């Protein structure tokens, strides 16, 4: 069985670089800066284990809509506690505060990868 990739939406590439550096030996990440009109996610369940969606501003939410309710777990990540609060009541997503320390961030990402990915991360 081929291991699925993890989709990372990160329009500033800060956290996608961090994820690749920390976990890239074990996980294949497909990074998007933004979605184009050609991006079609109809077969997303076959391609991806889950999604890290980094939210920096309200503009990112337009791209979030393309992924929501496609049957793939989404972990919404943000520095902005107000954004995280707004997502709190949505049942089919998880939240990750990325304003925490580097060690906490590694642990939180590792827990999400362990929970949603096909392979275990040490």
C-alpha cells in the first residue's frame, strides 16, 4: 500500500518548511501556497491522509472552503486565537495554536501526525 501524502496549505511557507525539516524523512508533504482555479480536490481522500491548514488572515478562508467537508481530516493551525475560537464549534476539524514554544509545537505536530497519518512518527 502506498503511503498517502499530507497536504499543507501555508501561504507564507514558514510552517511548511518547519514540518519538512522536522518530519520530512518520515512523511511526504505536498505544500500549497494558494489554490488555483485548476486545483481540483475531488479525489482528495485517495491522495492525502489529512491536511494542515495554516491560517494567517481571513483571505485564507476562501481556500479553506475548497477543502472543507471532503472527507479528509483537517487540522487548522493559527497564531490568531480569534481565528481558532471561530473554528472551535466546527465538528470535523481539529485546532492547533502555533503561537506556542518550539518544543510544544513539535509535540503538537507530532501528535497530529500520529493521530491522522498512515505511518507512525517517532
